[in-house]
C-alpha cells in the first residue's frame, strides 16, 4: 500500500512540474500535527497556489489529484516578473 501511495505521489509531482508548479509534502513527523501527511502546491518556490486553507499542507493526495486535473481552476501568469492571478477559461 505504501509503495502505491509513493508511486501516485511521484506521478502527481511530475504532473505538477509539467504545469509549472511544485508539489510540497509536509515534513512534520508528529501524527498529531495539523499538517502531518498533507500537501500544498506552490509556484515559483514561495507562491502557494493551493493547500494553505484551512491550514498549511491542508490537501490530501486525492485533493491534489483533483486540483491538477481540474479544467477551470484559477491560474496565474507572470506580468513584468510578478505573479498575477487569472481565471483560466
């Protein structure tokens, strides 16, 4: 089971990379921690695109999968070197 999860996580990590995003996994080692086992999606290193609500690393692996496959999700674009939110149509 653990191997299947790791394979799925790696597949989603590559899918995020193709979209110019990074999949971040919580480094918390305490199972009682809020972000334990959770994920966030970032762009350009520090710009969090998803998974910061209601707390950091608030997405499950299934949430990440749905986010990356969603056709009409909010996106971003670079304008003069700064990130700007845009809604993809």
